[in-house]
């Protein structure tokens, strides 16, 4: 019997703090995915939505990195999405039922992530760590039709489920009705939603991981803020890594990082890890606690 609660707990323990985001990489997607995995990323986020993602090239990049020995499939967290209303180039028949759209989309994603074993070892069955509903549908009934179809793939082909671009009301309704509860909520982290205070609290209460995206792009004010700049100075890291670290420090949070700069890929990973070490030192603990407290006040103002 599949236990959604125990599965969520295990999954959240292995989702990396920084996940490589593959949106808008276009024809260079494979190149950037290989560089990210070589730099040390262990989580990859994509979507079966050709307008903004090249999921086929993400899969190609993961295969190349695995075969080149940079990473093993079992070390990776691979996450994709079913995208309602994905347009004419959607990996499903837009005239099909919602349930059939989900099934066709998942089949396409599994094909894109096929053959992720080393050539000198036994072939693994294709699976994905998480399937995210890219956005709720117009009605709760339609949203639950998609969710029920997504549930049919768990746990054999898909290990867990998530939802993106959602508000607290929809999230709570899906959570209440779902047989397999969401493990992941992926939302923009920005001032227009008051930094999702309510959504993040609901995630903590229900053992869901909050994934922040647009963390840098949407938040120039936070990047320039005193707690971010103070942490950057005292931990000797970039302001970008300082903001990532404070967002992660809110608890039960991972951050999507979509940099295309190979040096930044390594630097972001190393500096977020450096903050973890800094906050565990006698001199760093007090500084971290003050920066974190100031940051929390800043995002609820």
C-alpha cells in the first residue's frame, strides 16, 4: 500500500536545496544541463511544455552526464510537469479528455528521460521523481480530474506529485480531496503574493516542500536589503547566494536556480553550502540568527 505521508517525508529529505531550472534554455538546454550536473547539481526541474522548455534536450543532457560518469540516476531528483493549455505543440492531443492529456504528457516525459543507466550496467526502468501540475485548471473538478490521472502513475513510474502556480485556497482543496497528497508546491516567491506566507505555512503543516522560483529576478529589493548584504559580507559570499540561503533558511524550502554561467553554477552550490557551515560556527551563529530574523520581518511587511 502506498503511503503518501511516508513517501513525502522520504522525498523531502532527498530533494536538493538548489534545483537547476531549465526554462528558456532553448537549443542550448543540453549544454547547460550537462554543465549543471558536472558542477554538482543533483536536482533538475523541467516541464512537458515546449513553449518554455525543451524537455527532450533536458533528457539528452541527463543521459550524457550519466554516461560520462558525472552523476548516477539514483543520485538525481528529476521533476517535470503536466502543463494544461500548453498550446499547439503540446505533447498531447488538446482535444482529448484531461485524463488522456495527462497520460499522453507523462508518456512523452518518460520517453524523454529513457535510458539513464550507464552503458556498462543493467538498464533501469524509466521513472521520474516528481510530476507537477503546472497550474490549476479553471474549475476544481477539472483540476481533480488531472490530479487523479497523475495519481495513477504513482509509485511505479512517478514517485511523487506536486502543484505549481497555486494559491492557498486551491492548494488546500486539492490536498483535502487527493488520494496521494502533494509533496511539492512550486510558486513564484515575490512581493505580489506577500511571499506566500500562508502557502508556506500550509506546506510546513502538511509535510510539503515549497519550491521558490523567480527568486532573484522578481526580488531586486530583497537583493539590496540589509540582511542579505550583511550575510553576504560576513559569510563572504555573493548577494545572490545570500538571498538563496535566507529563502532556504525559512524552512522546508528549495530554490530553483537557472543560471547559464558555469562559474556561477559552482559558486552558488559552494556558497550555499558555505552558509550552512558558517551558521554552525560560534561566530557565525549569532550573525545568521540576526540576518534570518531581519529577513523574516522584511518579507511579511
